[in-house]
């Protein structure tokens, strides 16, 4: 007869903290495998103080992660597992979101400015004005950091904090300010906070700040000068897989942290896109497509980001990626639910969209906070075009799914132009990929094989794999994972003529959304409008 000890889960285990935009989770994997033993997940609320602003409370983020650790380890114990068998943990996080705190008190000086936050459009304008020869070129810093000037990145958010929050400016001037992306903030707190907490980040997160030189992988004095930021606030840049520090308290006191990666890069690792030419797309709040360019830095000529993919060890070769970032993907459905009331929950989306054969020529560009790749147009705003008397809610829901697919086509076209080799298949993961119709539309509208990940938690898996690699040298990241056997590709069912016609219409919709915020009416019409 089976006894409890026969069924108890057995270590070694590796833990992964995944601190995403909408929720935090702590997931416990069987070491070196993609077997999830247990996990605990809690939503993290965003604070919307003003139009275009998006913040989170840094202390709530830390407390939520600690609760997730407590919750998951409790479940591990109830399964008969031993907490001491968690041999190490990795951290993965929403990127670019910016925290600044006081090194004496360990307390935040402001709420975290979340990556989606659009308050810094005027900061971008001011920075553009500072570019020599009146060039106003958003790509001015690309050769140094691989990124265009955009409200998206941490350097711009930090500059806004310096210019608009007097206590931050004073703390920067007096040398007591510390800056971190969410990984750094969490690690500082988990390893002791003001009482000896480490101040570190990894190359993937640092590559999203606009402050790191993409070649040297060190903070760049010219970039710091451009943004007017002091070096004293910055964490040490480490590889993505090495010893960072040990937890200072709680049930995991003494456990080492041996990995740190931005969430999209962690998903690249978790999807085992570890060779040049492999790519993955993660569809959550936004959508992020990363294409592994190997050890070479490819500077995009077509609106993509050059970013660090991973560096799995202090002496390991850094791998780079081209990234296409879409700020609004699944978030468009949250808007349909919360602001418009067109759907009640995400479970309805597939069935509703499937009741119609097509979107009846409706095109929806959900450019709520401007358009990211490849347009980088912070003044774009959302449009729904092609409405007719026959248009129903179902057509709009279907057009919303298609909007994500077309945005991915925009990115893949740019990748093709930058890398010359068309992508044969795309690994996909994230919340939207439970939707089978969506995967079919993605395959149809791009003309590519789409392969869904077999485990949903590829991001956490990537962090766990990197953390294990740092403590177990013999572990091969390419080793087959039990759940990652051959995946059934979703293949295109429409031809290129239809695909290209639909894409031309999408481009027309994009034209209508670009520069909306700064568009002015012709003089006569403006006066008539003002007088109305
Ligand atoms: N069946 C579905 N069809 C389309 N979108 C979905 C579906 N289920 C969830 N989503 C979207 O996926 C997103 C959540 O995915 P998730 O990967 O958890 O996001 P994140 O990591 O950004 O928090 C939500 O924006 C939601 O609207
Ligand atoms: O938390 P996610 O999954 O929405 O990812 C956010 C990205 O890292 C932003 O760049």
C-alpha cells in the first residue's frame, strides 16, 4: 500500500520568482527539469494617478513576492517536500519599470514607474531638443545602447523623476539615492535591504535602461551625461547566471540567488531559443518577440531594439537579440472588458470571435499609449476603422485578435529586413496563447508555423534553468525537457494574396493612428472648431 512518504515530492528543487506587470509568482521546479512541483501567485495592483500614468507601490511588490514564497513553500511542505531542498532561486521580472530609494532608510523615494507609463513624453521631447545640430533623431543613442528614445525605457523615467520629484533630485545630488529595475529592488530587499542588501542587476535588465553600453556591457559615461544622471545611483552589472547573494530572512533564509533575467529574455531561455536564428513571442499584457542573433550585435535599421538576450555566467559569451515590442496585446481585451463592456471575461474571446468568419473589414489599432516597434511613435492613438451597419461585437473582438497578429507581422517584416533570413517558425507562449483561434490567425496573417510552448510558465522556467546552471556546471541548457517534446505546429490556411491584401488594409489603419496626439486641423477648420 502507498504511504505518504512514497508519494512525497523529492528534491532537489529550484525556485523562480517571476514578478510580472499584473502578478507575482513563486514557482518551484524539480531541478534541471520543467516539472512544476507547486507555485503561488498573487496579483499586484497598478495605480493610475493621472491619464497616461501607471505606477506600483515598491513595498507592495516586495511584500507580494514574500507572500508568494511563503505560499509556495507551504504547498511544497504539504506535498511532503523539504524546503531545505530548494537549492537556489532565480529572479525574472517586468523590465524597464523604475524604482528609486534612499540607501540610508531603504525606503522608496517614489512609486515605481511602470514600463507602460507614458508621462515622460515631454521628457523625450526635451531630450530630443538636446541632440546636437537640431537633429531631433530618436535613434541618436542607438549606436551606444541599441534603443530609440522612448518613454518606455528606464533612463527616461529616471530623468523625469530627477526633474519632477525634489526629494529624488536632492537624494541624487547628495549620493544617497539608489536606482533599480524590479530585479534589483527585489534582490536588495531579499538580501537584507539597508542592512547589507546587494545592489546588483544583470546584463539583460541593464540593457533596457538606455544607460548601459551594448558592447562593453558596462554603464556608459556618455549616456549618463546625456541623461544628466549620476553614476552613484547605479547597481553593479552582473551576468544572468552567477551568485548574487543569499536571502536574509524568511523560510528561505540562507538560500542563494543565482540568476537574474528580464522576463522576455527569460522566456527566450525557457523556450530553449538558445541558437542564433531562433525566435519566440510572448503574448501577455504586451507582446514581445525576441530573435536570437547569437554573439553578434545587430543594429536594427527597421525599428527593432538591440538587447542582450542572456549571458549565462561571468565568463560566458553574451548572446544578443533583436526585439520587437508591442505595448498593447492582451491588454486590448482588458480594455474591451473594463472600459467598453464588450466582453465579460477572457474565456469568452475565442468563442465570440469564432462565431464570425472574418472581421468584416474592421481594423483596430490599439495604440493607447503610442506605438512601439517598429514605429516608435509616442503620439499615435487607438483607432477602429472600417465600421459599417453590419459590424457586431464579434467582429470587433475578432479584429482585436487580428490586431495583435498584424503587429507581429510588422515586427517580423522588420526582422526579415534586418537579418535577411525569413523566420520559418515561431515559438509562442503567454496568456493569449491558450486561444487556439488566435494561434490560427497568427499563422494565417503572417504565413508562418506557430508552435505553442508545452508549459505556460516559460518565463519562470528560464530563470530556474539559469539559476540551476550557475550551481550545477554539468547541467546543459540544451538538455531535452520532459514537456518540451515535439510540438504540433499551427500552419497557415490562407494564401499570400489574401494575406497581403489584409496587411495593406492594416497599414492604412496604422496611418490613421500615427501622430494623432500632435495632429493639428488646418487653420480654417481649427478656428471653426474652437468657435463651436
Ligand atoms: N483566451 C484568451 N484570448 C485572448 N487573450 C487572452 C485570453 N486569455 C487571456 N488573455 C489575455 O492575456 C493577458 C494575460 O496574459 P499573461 O501572460 O498572464 O500576462 P502578463 O505576464 O503580462 O501579466 C491578458 O491581457 C488577457 O487579456
Ligand atoms: O510583465 P509582462 O509579461 O507584461 O512583461 C513586461 C515587459 O517586460 C515589459 O518590457
